[in-house]
């Protein structure tokens, strides 16, 4: 799935921090593919100043995130939507992942 650094960082923040053994395995694997690698940090000139992360250029990368991880992120996004707690930064990720998740669950 093509994701930007912004999408990846948002998705990392939406993953659950507790759950069943299976859920936590899915989270751990998702964290490994969503977090920028050392090579990506260098290539995209990713820097962090406090809570703010910056990068340079088009950071779209094909990320091998599993359907199970996408579903976990979608559950959180939909929960935020239902409680009217989504923020603008979530919008494009919500559109992308919920559309993908709906397609995989209906197949």
C-alpha cells in the first residue's frame, strides 16, 4: 500500500497499545513496517524537533502492511469518527484505509 511518511506516522499513533496476544503481534509487525527505516530517514531527510517531524520531498512508499493491521487502524479511525474526534490530519488516511478495508472485507 502506498503511504506517505505523514500517513505512516499517523497510523503508528492509531495502533492499539494493549490487547490480546494476537493483536499485539499484529501491532508489533505493523510498527516495524510503518516506522521509517534508517535509509528512509536519510533519503527523506526526516528530522524531529520536539513533537514536530519534518521531511523533504515526495515520501510515498509501498508499505507491506497487512490487512489485519489496516483493520486495527480502521477500528480506531471509525471510533474517532463516531465520537466526532477525528482531526483534519486523519481525513486522507481515513478515506484511504476505510475504502481499502471495506474492499477486503467484502471480498
